[in-house]
C-alpha cells in the first residue's frame, strides 16, 4: 500500500469501524424512536464522509441528511477561526439534528456549529463522532455517541487527513511524526 511506509501503527481496523457503526446505529435508532423523531444527519465535510456513510446505513429510521464544510485547521493546528465553506441546504428550524463528525479534538469547531444550529432554530443538536480525543479539548463539549477514544496522537485514515492525504485509508492509523514535522 502506498501509505504503508508513513503509518506508525493501526489503531482501529476496518472491521472494528464497521462493527462500531452497527452498534452506534442501533443505539441512535432506539434513542430517536423513543423521542418519536428521525434526526437530520449533518455530516461535517470532508472527514466525516466515510463514517457518515457507514453509520447512516445502520440507522433504521427515515432519516434525511445534509452536509456542511466547516474548517478551523491548517495542517495539525487549529487557527481558532471558524470558516463556513459550504453551508446547509436544508432548513433546521424545529428539527432534531445529529452532527456526524470524524473526530472531536479541541471541540471549538463543533461548538461553533452547535451554536449556529441552535441560533437557526434547531430543536435539539446531538453529536456522534467516530473518534473522541479528550486530551485536546479546550471546552467542556462532550459527544453524545462516541465510537472510540484516542490519545494525543496524529490519526489519519477513514476520512481523517494530513494536508488532504491519507483520507481513503480503510482503517485509522497513527501517522509517523517525520511525515508531518517541518512540513506544515
């Protein structure tokens, strides 16, 4: 594989991701059935796309979905400035929203999106994330549904990237430091 030389180790296999998406899909289905609602899934581009696809097919509800492209990162570092590159095409007023994220790290970006959705009249906003990195958190944000918790490592694959590379890997791996040090 072309990226094999850049991977320090695999953290989560493709099969583990598939199994976790089934588990989370079943939990989300039950929770929203109890609420009597089907959420509007909002995927945060680009990283969430593989997880979003895997998760959506495991939610047994008549869901709708849309996407936002929101960024605050350059390389490995958050700029602190949230930019909306692509906004939703769907109105959220009165809707239950389930934000689908690849990784929750600092929590700044997703917190800004949550505030925006509530400002636009969303009834509820919950978060499902494939990865949670609490060591990077700068606020008190907690995801409602978490796939896997990871430590303070640079993770790539299954949608997560370094400068747009490695997104298409079918697993989640740790990028070797020499691949990103002095290259940002």
